[in-house]
C-alpha cells in the first residue's frame, strides 16, 4: 500500500485515523469539503465534493486503497442522503475501480441493522433492518461493495460502526461503543489483511454487553482490547433512557425518531 485515500477526513473518525495512518503508509491523501488544515509530511490534501464523479475519479489517481468516511453522518432529508451517501458512495467505488485501487474500507453503520431488538444477539448474516434513511444508505453502500467485489474483484470491508466516542456516555453505548484505539486497530487490519475479500464487520470494542458477533470476519484478525463495561457503574448510576422505542431497538434514538409502526 503506497497511497491511501481517506474521504471525509475532517470528521470525528477522520481526526482519529489521520495521525494513526500517517507515517504507517508512505502517502496519506485526505479529502473533504470541510477545512483540513495544512498537510503534514506524508500527507496530501484534496478538496472534493463526492457528488462530483469526475472530481472523485481524478482524486483516485495513484490510490491503492480508500478509507471511505465521507457522508452525512446521521438522519437527514432524502435529498441530502441521496447526494452525499448514495451518489457519493457510488462515485467512490466507481472512481476507485476505474483508477485501479485494490480495496475500500467503507464506513457503514449499525443503523443498517438498527431495527433488530436488543434482546437479539446477531451475527454478520443478520437481515438488513435499517432504522432511518441514513441506515438505508449504509445498507446500500454494503450492497454496492458486494457488487464491486463480485463483478470487478474490488476488495472491501464494510464496517458497521457502533458508537465512536472517546468514552461511552449512556446505557446503549455499553453495547455499541468502539474506542479510538480499537477503531485504529480495525481500520489497519482492514487495510492490511490478505486476502480481505468482501467483508462486513461490526466496528465495536470488546464490550461485555455487545449485541454483535464478528466470528464470520475472523480472517481480518481484528482483536479489540477495550470494554465499555469499565464505565458501566458510572453510567448506570445516572438516569436511564425512558423512551420505550429507543430502548427496545439496537439503533436507539435513530429507531425512535418518527416511529409510527406499533
Ligand atoms: C452512527 O452511525 C452515527 O454516525 C453516530 O453519530 C452515532 O449516532 C452512532 O451511529 C451510534 O449509533 O451511536
């Protein structure tokens, strides 16, 4: 891996990964529509709107692997989700293919499966149960990854990221949290595992209360070390979430927003 491109590099996850990937690979190309500051040694900075297919293809020149984070990162209008997450993901996969990149690490989300109930323990073969338009866009990205692997041999890992925060903040996070060091471990394994194939993996720490099982992605070699349980006593001592829908489903507040089914 000579040149890694990271889209959406100005977001929270980008800010965690940027110093961790810089220097590990000869060139880290960073892109966003937001300000990324000065390029550090070993970095290249490109301003690119992922909706612009030509600009995305040009940005892929010389890129070996892509960490695709660029997206609307929560629920939004369909127009915005369509432009940033659906058209944006398509442009990234197609641009990568045309320019000969070999793999894509795609930031999917637990919200692609957010309507599974918290009483369920689910694996990587669980049905899609998106809890928002945002979750639908992440399921689309995973299916796009499958298509590009089966049709063109473009390898990928779709990371169903739980909750990426410095530390867990509420009861749900005791199940969904991924620490910053574990996130770095996961992305590095996805960039370096040989072969990668077309993997899907939950981006989560080694949480005692985790709902998700990563056994089917064992070949990636991801070994999370942190556990949200270290914060359980403190978190559970404060007021619990009282929204029934939010506490019933794995997607929490995303599932509860605008919920009218039952
Ligand atoms: C996500 O996919 C969001 O991007 C993030 O803001 C969190 O809400 C996270 O999921 C979560 O489920 O906690």
